[in-house]
C-alpha cells in the first residue's frame, strides 16, 4: 500500500537519516497492509454471519415434522434421490448417501463434512475453501515449497448452502460464534487434506 504525500513529507521533515527514513517508510507500508487485511477479515466475518442468519431465518419458516432420528428431507423427482437444504438452497442427493452421513454423524461438524464428501469431488474440495481467495500453501521445504494459490469460495456454492441448511435443520442452530468458527476451520481443514495427486 503506497504512502501518501502528506506522510512522505512528514517523514522527510523528521530529520532521520536516509537508512532510518527508508526503514520507517517500510514499517508504515506494513502497518497499512495489516490494517487493510483486518478490514477485509471483518467484512468476511460479517458476510459469513449474514449467510448463517439467512439460513436460520429460512429454517425457522419451515415446519420440521419428522420422526425422531431421521433427517428432514423432501422427495426428489429422481429415482432413489431426496432433496436437502432449505428454500432457495436445495440440491439432490441419493437417499443412501444422506442416510449414511446422518447415521454416522455425532455432531453438526461431522454431518457437514460427510455431506461435503457426498456432494463434492476431491478435486473440487482441493480447489476450494470456506471463504475462497488467495491462500498460502506448502511447508516451505524443498519438496513442498510455499506458494500462493487461488481457492474458490465454498460458501457461495448452492450445494454448500444446501449442506449448511440441512445441517442446521438436522442438528440445530449454532449456539455461539465459536461453533461457526470451528465448523469453518473444519471445512478448510477438509479442503486442505483433499490434495489431488
């Protein structure tokens, strides 16, 4: 991020030597980049909260009359499939895949991750993460050098929103922001582990 003319003039008038002046300008640039990153992170958190609130609002509008111990689903036009999600965010999945994910899940997080496996390929997951954007990958070793890679946003995907809606219907609402952050981290971890060889 560039230094403004006023900031540059102020530093030039400070009486510092050229080396010290260059160091101060570099520090100012770093501080400005950090502030910009914090503002971007605050926007991402607000967008995530808005998406969850939208999903919760839609969930409340739907009466969930189902037998205890079964997922809340609708029939599909496709043979052997059911529709998951909530109004506006729905997708098809085989009844067998949904029941497998539901029966093997002990928590909201387990359920979401199992549904990701059912509705996304390993290649799609490896090219994505929750928020998308540029991410650092690699350990920095000779075998695995660090690099910046662009990832697709899962949170904007219709299938992912259907998964989130179904997860909220079947396992209940988030009790606090920490639960949402844990789920987001679990999704990102799953995407990192899905390296395509």
